[in-house]
C-alpha cells in the first residue's frame, strides 16, 4: 500500500502571509471617511460670492459601501452644508479616505451621479498628474490676482479633478478593481 501526500494543503505560514496579513493591514486603515468638496453660496448672491468648502458625509467599513453611500447621497440631492435653507451647496467632488487620510477613491459629481476617477497606475503617472495639477493651481492663483474669481475657482476645480486620481498606492489595485465592476459604472 502506498500513501500519497496530499498537495492541496498549504503551509500555515503561506496562508498567513497570503490571506491574513493583507486583511489585518487593511483593517488598520478602516473605517473609511466620505466627504464632499463643493461650492456654497447664499440665495440671491452670485457665483462670485460663493466659497469653496467641504462637507463630511460619514464613515463606512469598506470601499464598496462608501461608494454606495456617496452615490446614493448625491442621487437624492442629500448633501447639505447646514440646515440653513438659504445656503446652497453645489457638490463637485466626492472623496473617500482611509483613517490615515490616504485617498481611496474620488470622483466628480455631475448630473446627480458620481463619476469615479480611475486611479493612477504608477508612481510616474502620479508625478505627471501632480505636475499638471500644480500648473493649473498656478493659473488659478494668477486669475485670483487679477480679480477673476470664477476663472480661479474653475482652474482649482480642474486641478482637484486631476488630483482625484492620486489614490494612495495601498488602495490603487482595489480602486481599479472596483471601477471594473459593472455596478460601478
């Protein structure tokens, strides 16, 4: 009689390194925080009298849940700065960050939906995005110096959209995978 070795069992060290350590590391960076960047202004005032601000949306235990909460709040037009009915908030960018303030995912708010931005694929691409965003912020600073508040805000917004792709390297693969799923579209 011959005893055959089963090769279907993996050593415990391999299981811990492959499955457990990544989960533990991810758990240390939870919960995820959702916020919305936008422009606020009071009724009766023009866009030039508006101001940029951020609204805290909440916390979630996973990127999938955070995307769902953010998308639902935008779809219901349920992103408010305060209970003041004369203060209007126009959401522009949704951001999901981990507990270390690393960017998990971000997207542009347009027509009642969140258009999640594809994360950069490499550090070299991240450097190009930073360079382009810095250039736009310089143009915004120049426009502000000329007194052109609307143009300055538009350039800052475009820079923020570029920066929305600067996902923390820890989350890049997860974010790219989430955006490949059919429900993320």
